[in-house]
C-alpha cells in the first residue's frame, strides 16, 4: 500500500519534471526566435532597406510584402545575389550577410508580413 502510493508519487513527480522541461524548451525556442527577429530589425534599419521598400517608393514593394509567396531559398538569393535571383537589371543591392544574418532578416521581414509598414 505504502509502496504503491510512493510509486504513484514518483510518477507524478516525473510527469511534473517532464512538463517543466518541455515548458523551458518551448520558452527557449520562442526567445531564440524573438532574438532573431530583433537582430533582423536592427539590420534592416541599419541598411535602410525601407528607403526603397516602402509604399511611397517606386523602387521596391513595401517591406511587409517582399516575403509574400516567396520561399526562404528565394529570399536568401534576393538578399545575397539579387541579380541572379530577381532580375539582372534589378536595383536591389547585393548584401554580404552571414547565414545567421540572412535568417534574422527573413525572420523579421516575415514578422512584418500582413502588418502595416
Ligand atoms: C536601392 C533600392 C533598394 C534597397 C536599398 C533594398 N532593396 Fe530590396 N529590392 C529592390 C528592388 C527594386 C527589388 C525588386 C522587387 C521589388 O520591387 O520589390 C527588391 C527586391 C527585394 C526582395 C525580393 C522581393 C521580390 O518580390 O522579388 C527582398 C526580399 C528584398 N528586396 C529585401 C530587401 C532588404 C531586406 C533590404 C535591406 C537589407 C533591401 N531589400 C534593400 C530595391 C532595394
């Protein structure tokens, strides 16, 4: 009897520990995503992408629309090798972003998608 309830207690503890671990993991993933979006925002502001990519500019579409219907692979190409990826005559400058920076910029652009900018 005592042993049974002890075991049940252990099982409950195990489940609790598992729940806490899963919760922590989720929190870490969300935080990593937020950090990436914040880094992307910094980069996009530092490079002044919005000079061309805003509603009132004729040079590029607004930043919240550039990711629409595009794959990550295409977006990476658009940032690093725009002439090969978008159009040989595009005004989009080529940027020397690291893989991490490309991901951050794309994460940020996607966070804008659908919103107002
Ligand atoms: C000198 C103007 C200019 C600047 C600065 C600029 N772009 Fe562009 N970009 C363009 C043009 C023009 C295109 C062609 C498609 C369009 O009209 O959006 C383009 C295309 C893109 C595309 C692909 C969209 C598509 O529909 O093919 C992405 C993504 C993009 N730009 C992101 C950025 C980011 C991020 C920055 C800053 C790091 C930036 N651009 C800076 C002019 C610019």
